C-alpha cells in the first residue's frame, strides 16, 4: 500500500469534524500577478486535482479545506469533470476523474471544501442550508438530502433495532446502515421482513434469502463457522481471542503467498480477504480458491508494483471481477493486462459488496461474524511507507506482540512475504499500532464463476 501524501500539497493542520478526517491545505501558486495569464487556470486546476486525488486515495470518509491563492475564478463540476475559469484572463482548464464527482458550480470563494463520502466526491465553497434544493446529501450542511422533496432536511435517525452494519439491503440514515421499514429485521448482516426474519446464506437451492423458522430449519445448510452478530452488543460480549486458522478445529485461511520484489501488498491483502471469506461463506474449509493478484496489479487501475489502494481494488472485484491464478499467474511485475488468458471473461470471481469497520470493537465484531479483513499499517515499522495485510484474528491475552504496542493484546495478521517470514508467514501486532485498527475492509457474498 502506498502513502497518500503529495509533494505539491502542504498539509497545515489535521482535525476531526462531523465524523470526517479534515485536512486544511494552501494553494501552491501565488496569485494571478506572479505567473503568466495563460497559466493561472492550469495551475489552479492542477492544484485542485491534486487535492481531489488525495481525497480519493484517503481510506474512509474525509474532508479537505483548500485556500486558493487567486480571488476571481469560477468552478463548474459536470459529468465527473471539473472546469476552472480564470475570470481575469477568461482562460479555462479542466480535469476529469473515473470517480463520482457531484455536479455543482461556484465562484470567487475564499476557501473550497472537497468532501469524500464513500464513493462520491463533492467540491463546494459552502454547504446548502435547510430547505435549499439538493441532489445529494453531501451538499447539505445537515448531511441529509431528502430524495422525495429534493431539499436539505434535518438528519433522520435510524431506530436502534434496525441498524444492520454492512447489510446490502440497508440505506444510510444518520450515518448508519439502516434496514428499510419493509425489511426491519437485521440477521447476519442482512435485512429481512417480519414474516421471514432469518437469513440463510447457503440454502439447498443455492439461492440466499430470508426465510421463516420452518423453512430455515429444513432448507438451510450448515451455517458458516462464525458467531451470531446479533449476540455481540458490546466489548464484553466478545471472546478473549479469535483466529480463523483454528475455528471449530479447522483452518479457514488460504496458503501464504509471496509478493516478491513488487509493492503489491495491497493486491495480496485484497485477494487474501476474498479467498478466506469464500471458504467461510461456503462453510467448507477444504476449499482452496486461488485468485489472481496479477489481475489487480495489471488491470484494476487500483495500483501497481509501486503501491496501490484497497478501496478501488475491492471495487474492481465487485464491478468487473477478478480471474484466478491459472488465468493470470503472478509475475511480480507491471505486465500488461492483455497477458491474462483469452477466456478470462468466463473465469471471473465477484463480490456482492464490501464495507468498512472502524475501531477495535467493530473490527473484532466483523472479524468474528463475517471473516478476515483487509487492513493497512501506515507506516510499516522502521519505514516511511505503508503495508497492507489480512487481519485473521486477535488475542487479548498475548502480552508481547511481534510488532508494536505490547501489554494489551495483539492482532493476528497474514502477511505476503512467504512462509519464511514471522510465524510461517503470520505475525502479531499490538492494538493501536500505526493505524492498523483505524479502518478495515470486509467483503460480503463472494461469487465463484
């Protein structure tokens, strides 16, 4: 995993506001009078594009406050393209992104806000007040745009019994995953109706769905080897340790791999999480899915051998799909995407969804109830760069971790440096060490070809 700082951006402060990581940034050029007229719009566009890139690269939600050095300008965002016009020279420059940029326009603002929320970027110089027209909740000061009225309104609250972390049927209400009123029951990270309150991931007909009690008892195969999330409400409900290498006496992880001399840890972290989740969802530890890290390195645009990003990698698997190792063997190099097998379209694995978990309790809960998570360690101890691994367990009783903070317990992780590293390829790292438990990504619904 690669760091997200850019030399052209000066970070002058970091604080937290409204649940976002907020970064304040200053313009890198110094006013219309100090550079050529034709360069002003171009310099402004490059400056703002660098900030948008930083927002996209940031794991989780974030907000950036940027202070432009020029005063007379206009910004128009349409169709994922940002156009900047210098009002003095009347010259324009633009940039586009393969990322959702919310449509907007403004001019002559003293500061510009760049918000990232999930898979959207909103660029503005002010948020919309209550009652103002909106098309996206990112535009509203309240954080909520009513899709029916098309206006900013007070943030609604999700009833506690309808909060369902990571449920694909849920929608965000008050920043929480909330089950809709027609499917108010949360069971195993899915929203179900009252007459069919139990979710079955592996029914006899292989059609995952909500079931009533009778159908569940007769039609649902053995449950995946995880505890019931509904019974874990607080840290005291968690077991003192968990390790997917030994759950019910079976190892649910896939074999250790080596990334070689290629900065592709982000790809191995992504693949390792998906492979083990598939075994868990199928309730079969004997399965050995072997997906292609090279597909991510060469084809996903999420990174390369010089580093990469976890969120775009998982998004690629969700939307495009990833082939297996036989179709595109690992080369530990930036080889062309065209090198994968000719029938790769018939050999694609996909995921239904991926979500993030934050902080120790939530990550432990999702680790137990769903499966391993993809996490980043930034920086990796003794270096200036980050490293991505697969979180496979934890142990509150371990006092001396291999890496990091000792005395309060350790995370257990799967590395991608071969079986000669650590404990046959696995390691332990103290809770709170170098951001490892700031954010983890878990997947739902791994689909084989």
